[in-house]
């Protein structure tokens, strides 16, 4: 996997929205943070405009992202927010120049579309908090973003969950939002998870739909040769009037019970305040023991 150049003081970072609309005031704290880190912020034309729920038309969002991809002075593109919309423009983005001179693409949630698509070019990306989240993020999540984009070594040790499946593994880190991964199945943006470690998280879903999405990943052989599974926030889950009968963790465990890989729950990633930065495409080590989960880059 190709590693883009890490940023340094004085570099330019672009903030754009490939999905839902976002106002200038909603990213003010993120701009201030980047400036404190010695970085220069370039605001995309999609910040502050709207077309219904989107940050401009499909063409406007595509063109804004394309400009930042092709501007050699831009060292990273930080997606302002998720929501929905990136999948509407992904096939119209020309990645040919980006593949020759990659830069960091940063975000999570709907930005899973970009992570997955770019992973298939064998280029690393960063799953991390977005500008709209910075005001509510923990110090650990914000510090992790800084450490990762500046190329400093980072590792995470978290308490064990009683529902974890113990074991150790190594592999390339992939994944993101479960709903997005599910929606990409069968497309050229879908992931090959062979010998990899998969991260999943989700927000505001019905429990039966979590089961449906996992069954779809299973049928698409996402788990057949997987090395390990990391589960982040399964946040604000819903149930029907007639209960599904299982909570999210049990649904996940039942979906992977026939396989032999470690599973780590409660990992600090996703739609939670402690959303730590992760480098997708990097080789990582995952050790799930009775007392803790240790995650480190190889």
C-alpha cells in the first residue's frame, strides 16, 4: 500500500463536503485547530452552499473535490461531514492524477465510500473525526488525528469487553461505516477483505437491519478469509414494536460464530465522542486478551 506524505507545519489542508450541506460556522473550531497546528486551511466551494440536503449539486460537490485532488499544493483533504451523497459522485471523480501523486483523504461515516474506493488503488486513507465533530470530540480523538496526519507513531490499548473473542492477528486495516460497506457490495468500490482486519461502526439503525447488512457481507464473503474484526460504536440502535430479540453485539457474534478470528468490541471509532484516527490500508497488529485490547501499527 502506498503511504501519502504526512503533513508538516505550513502545509495546506482543504476542507470540502462531498455529502451533506455544512455552514462555515460549523467548521470554525476545526479551522482554528488546524491553524494552531501550523497548517493553512483552504475552504472548498462546497462549504456554505446547499441544494436541498446536499452541499451543492452532485456536479458542484464532484468539481470541488476534483479541484482539491489535482491541486499539488493541497497535502490533505479533510471531508467536512458525512450524511449521504458521496456515492452519488464517486464514479465521476477522476483519480488518475491522484494515483500518481496521492494525498491523505480524511473522514468517516459516508466517507467510507472514498476509503473503500481508494483502498482498491492500494493507497492509504485516514478514518478520523471530521470538522463538524471537532467541538464534541474527546482530547484523545483530537490528539490521535494530529499524531496520525503528522506521521507520529500511535497505538491504542482499551479495556476488554466480556463479549470479545480472544486472539491475535495482523493484517491490513479496512472498513468503516457498516451501512456504507453494505451499500457498496457488488460495485467496484467494494472491498476484498482477504487476510485483512475489518472495522465496522454504525449509527441510528434498526437492529434487524444490522442483521440484514451483516448477512449481506457474509454472503459477499467478507468474513471467509478475514484475520480479525474490530467493532466501534453501534450508536443509537432502534428496535421494532415486535422486538428483534438480539442487541447489536449479539447480532454480530451470531453472524461470525462459524469463523475463527478475534473480535474486539467497544473500540474507539465511529459516531462517538472518542473517535480515534485510524490509517486504513496500514499493516496493524490486534491482540484481544481477557483484560485488554491492544492495537498497534507494524
